[in-house]
């Protein structure tokens, strides 16, 4: 054997042999991504229902409309009795309607749903007839029958069918039996990677449920599905929307948005938004915001709560709203959201699914799930917010 090399003089740290020093490695490997899926966390606390097919549907209905508007570019003079409106099918004969701009009350005597016209008796009240403008709002007050009346014709609303798909989510961790047996800092590498895949899956699920669009793809040998997310259903369903027009939020604009937002649904809703939006609300609403530690145990994450005359909004920042979505926020009424899963196929962690004749270990998270969103007008969204001061 050759003589070993020698170290002469003072022994310093640069003389240690390569690999001999015990490294100061903390027995925990920090995740790059923090817990960033408040909506997915919330889904575990709201209604869950199985579906028996990859496409699931629901029906939405509403009461008969109360408002329409005049639809005639030149308007009408004080003697006109046949009026064209946006929708005549919400009325029956002997309905009382009011032009809310002029205050004039009119009695409907005939209806033509084909041409969207109503025939009225003008000034059927104490307010005199006045010229009618295009787009004047026409408000249905009620129905006034004469003594000895016959029951009027029936008018009911049609239910609207909405649909979405489940989506098959899958994340896999695979190690050779040799690699899985090696001791590493931070614990067993297989356990660590499995936990990390769970966080990644939760993040993917959050992205899909916020921003996805429904899709059935039959181009391959087997069909593939995409579940539609909140933003899709809210934009398609004319949900209340606040456009900041490339500026910072203002309290006045936000309060007007809340007035429309709380027209329907619960008096308490949840805003999931970018840190930028939550921060801007904090700037001008400090006196109206509280943090309620009890909400943590209820939902699994912390809220800040904003109160005003119209209702209560619990706010949760989400790091999903970054990049092109940094100026977005979504308000939900949790009572009108349903988490759907294919019967027997909610999320699960399947261990050791590798073939028996191979020396690898394979674990898989998988689930076949989707989202059901009722009545877009009970939710809302904010968009086009930046850090540019509003003028």
C-alpha cells in the first residue's frame, strides 16, 4: 500500500477530506410553495355529492321577472299606447307597470309576445302621462283584476339546464426498492415526495376549480374531460363584476359592487383574491376589517372579514392569483357551490400499485371530481386591478 499523504503544520478546515464532515442539515426540507389553496380547502367543508356519470347537470330557476325596458330608439309621446319593450313575456293582461324614470303608472290591456309589445292605459294613477324615452325602465308592480274576474292565463318560467364534467386528476411517485430504502436527511425520501405530490395536486385542483373550462374530448382512443371552474360559470352567467379599469380598487367602487353582490343569496360571502387586492382593501378599510380566529377552525384557513351595510365578506388571499390573474378576485356564496365526485372515486392515495414482478414502488393520488356552481348572480368577480392609483 502506498504511503498516505501527510498534512504538515496547523490543521484547518480546508484540510478536511472530501465528504468526511458531518453536514449541518436540518431534518426538514422546506417546501418552496406555501399552503396556497384556500378554495380547495373550503371545498372540504361544503356540500359534497356523488355523480354516477362523467357529465353531471343541474337546473336553475328564478321568479318571473319584474323589470324590462322600452325598446324604441325614438321613444313615445304622451298619447302612445302601444309600447315596444325588451321582454313582453313577463307580463299578463291587467298587470300594473310603472316607468320608474317618470313615475307614470300604466295598466296593461293587451300583450303581443311575438313582437314584444304591450298595449297600455296611460296615466292609470295620479301621475300624469309623460314622454317615454328609449331604455326607460318598466317595473311590474302587480296585477289588478276587476270584480267577478276570470282567472288570468298562466305564465311560468322555464328552468335552465347547466352542465359540467368530472376531471380525472392523477399524481404519481415512483422509486426503486433500493432508492426507497436509503436513509436521507428529512426522513424517507419516498414519504417526502409523496407529501409534496399531495401539495402539488391540491394546487392543481385549485387552479382548475378557479380557472378551468368544461370540455369533452373524444379525439383519442378514450375520452378525456375537463371540469369548468368558477370564473367560467360566473362570466357565462352574468355574475356581478367589478372592473377596476387598470387602477387600484376604491372603497366607493367596492361598496357599489357589494350592493349588487348581495342582491341575491347569503348575507355572508367569501372573497378569494390576489394578495394585491386584499392589500388594497386593507389600505382603505382598516376600521371595517376584523380577523376572527374562530373562522380558522371552521374553514381550515384564516379570514379577514369586511363589513358594510349590504353584507359581510370573508377575505382569503390566494397565490393562485398571480401573473395574468394578479388583478382578479372571485366572490362565492359557499351555499351555492357543490363539490361533485364520481361515485366511489373521490380523491384517494393508492399505495404500492406497481406490477408484482418489478422492483419499484409506485404510489398514486387520484380522483375524478368536478364543480357545480348555482346561480351566477349570487356570486361575483373582480378584475383588471393594478397598483396604479385611481384618479
